[in-house]
C-alpha cells in the first residue's frame, strides 16, 4: 500500500505515522490484500479542532472518512475506524453480489412456461 501524508499547520510525528500505518494495514487485509491500493492521510489543525481525513482508493472504489476531535490521536483513530467499516461493508456487498446474482425476468418466465 502506498501511503501519502500531508500535515496542514501540523507536523506529522512518528507516533501518528505509526498509528496510521497500523490502521491502514488492517484495512489493506480487508481490501484485496492491499494490491495496488493508495492511501492519503491529511492531518490538520484549525484553532482548537484537530482534523484527520483518510482516503483509501483501490480498484475503482474510493473510501473517505473525516473526523474532528480535540486530540489528534482520537481523530485519526475514529477516521481509520470509519474507513474500516466502509471497507467491510464494500467487501460484504461484493461477496453477496457474486454469490446471489440477480435473476432476470426471462429466466423466470422460461421456468414458468416449462413447468406449465
């Protein structure tokens, strides 16, 4: 996974970098094993608010989460949790579609004519 960090009015320390990499590693396991996945982590300070925005893009799907808190660690943790929820939801949606494809009206009409 390729990770790009941006700090707006904020210096990104090793502590935040390690926290983001740990969270994104868990997300990479959910999203296609991390193949050809890019992530952008933006940490910003605006007066008393600390804002963490995480964007993960892979294979035509993009997930974005933005969280605000009074502490940067909390904001980053919440943003990573939101992204992880989105990744799980997206993966469930894909597996459900593969296992239960939509049946068309033609197939149902053909079966009704065959049984009559």
